[in-house]
C-alpha cells in the first residue's frame, strides 16, 4: 500500500465516535488488479470501512451478493466496492 497520499479523515463515513485511530489509504481500483497508484484512485477510510469495502468487493468478484447481505454495509462502502468491481471487470473485457 502506498504512503505517498496522506489522508486525515474517513471519506466514507459521515461521523465517528470515537475518532478512528488511523486512516488507511484505500485504492478504489486495487493496484493488484491493474489500478493506478494516483491520488484520484485513493480514498482515506477508517479501518472498519476499509475492511468492509474489501469484504464486499470479494463478494461481488465471487459472483454476486444477496441484497440481504449487501444492505448490511453502508451506502458509501457499497458505492466504492461496486466502483472497484466495475473497474476490475471492465479491465478484463
């Protein structure tokens, strides 16, 4: 994971209590899947949001996810997992 981009707030959750201990840099289009390591492809996310985005992305890549499961994730977590999935899928066409 890159250290070039310093994010200081969680860009997927509106509020946190308590404040996150750290903010992770998340690549929307994963670099391991051909995504670029550029500022426009990264988000600052809390550890929970980061884990949730990756879990949901894996569910999408494994053939989809039931709406009952999908709705347990936050709207922005779903948004960025879907965006990553679309970028990976379009690259493989």
